C-alpha cells in the first residue's frame, strides 16, 4: 500500500503526515498477523520501592497478561485507515483557514442572492420550526441556516468534509451534524419527529454516483408531509440559464424524475427570478410541499412562481 501525502506546510500537516507514515508501517508489519498487545510491567526500581515500603504491588504487575486485541480483516483495516486519514485532512483543512475551502461556491446556496432571500421568506411565511439538510459538504449553507436560531440538523457521508464542517459549526449550539447516508438518517430521524413541527428540508446529498433524492422524497412525504422541501441543482424547465444535475437515464434532477417517484399530491414552485438576474453559480432549484395550507402561504412570496 502506498499513500501519497502532500508536502506538509503547517505543524498540523506534519502531524498528519507522521500519522500516515506510522499507519503504513503498522499495516506492513501486521499484514499477515493478528495484533497482539502486551501490557508492560513497571520498571524494576518501581517494584523495588514497593518491597522496601512493605506494600504489595498490584496483582498482575509482575506477570502481566497477554491480551489478544480484535483484528480487522485486510479490506476493513484499509477502509478504516482511509477514513482516519480523510478525517485528519478535514481537520487540517479547517485549521488552514483557506477562504476557498470555507466558501467553495462563493457563499451559501451557491452564492445565489435571490434564492437566499426566497428561502428566508419561506422560513417566516411557513412558520418553519426546524431545518433538516442532506449533504452538508463544507457547511456553508448550514452556517447560514444556523443564524436563524432554529434547530438545524445536517448529514454528510464524506469523512473529510464532515470533519471540516463539524469544526466549523461547533460554535452553533443549535446545529447537530451527523456522519452517514441521508436515507437511513431521514428514516430514523423522522420516525420519532413531532408531526406538528413544520420542517424545511434542504436536499443536496446528490453527487455523481449517489442519487438518493427519490428515496429522500418518499420518506419525507410518508412521515412528515407538514413540510417545505427545497431541492438544489434542479432543472428549471423554461429557463436554460439555470444548470442542473444530470447523471443519465432516470437520473436527471427534473420534474419528470419527481413525477415518476410515486409521491402523493404536492404543490411545486420554481424561482421567479430569471437566471440572468441571479448571482453566483446559477444552479436551478425547486420547492415542493404536500401541504395545501403551506402552499397557500408560499404563493404570497413574489420570488416563487407556481408550476
């Protein structure tokens, strides 16, 4: 196994490199053996002092037991090593204070000021009680949500950006960040949720080979219809200036994809701001709600238009 590590530039980076080198050495030494850890007895002068003071040394010190530690299989060991390395790199990213890592898309919600204002108005018009986000990434949008003072929960699958965002969001007591897949997270979280709470779901966990959106929507519609759902990277049918994610047949974030998801009746809204008047990355988005009462409130927001 060979893991390439960039030349360290900081004390923390050097520590990360040292950990990686030690991990490589351990892996080579233990590739065909189980890990055996032996408890070391105290040095002889220390036991001698016990004898001189007529105090017996604790049982087992003179003849320490040999304990066999559980040993992971080769693939599991490698997977754990990769996770630990990515976690350390994430912490180093946070310590670097690199502006590009904190704001990779300019600002929250891809730096799209019209979308930010629309979501702000939705939070107050719909009287949102809590916010749940899937796909934390660097925590830029999560940090913006946190400043409303509402309970915020977010979930991320990647160890590196999870470690980064956990450090970034640690100053917000109203934010809980989880490591894991969005689908089991939503399933377990909504099973015990207060159905009377109006929740804003911000769905952004889709990326390359991972497209959990259909399952996310089915769980939300089943367990918490009293909600507003915002989906990032979504096609705006009549405005090609907004880009969207397309991962192949039946894997494009479009209204057709949603319509094939076997969902109950819902109300849908596109952004009213034309793409040429938007700022930032100009990524498309859509708003869904199964609740007719919430839909009536959303229709009062001029930055949204009914589909």
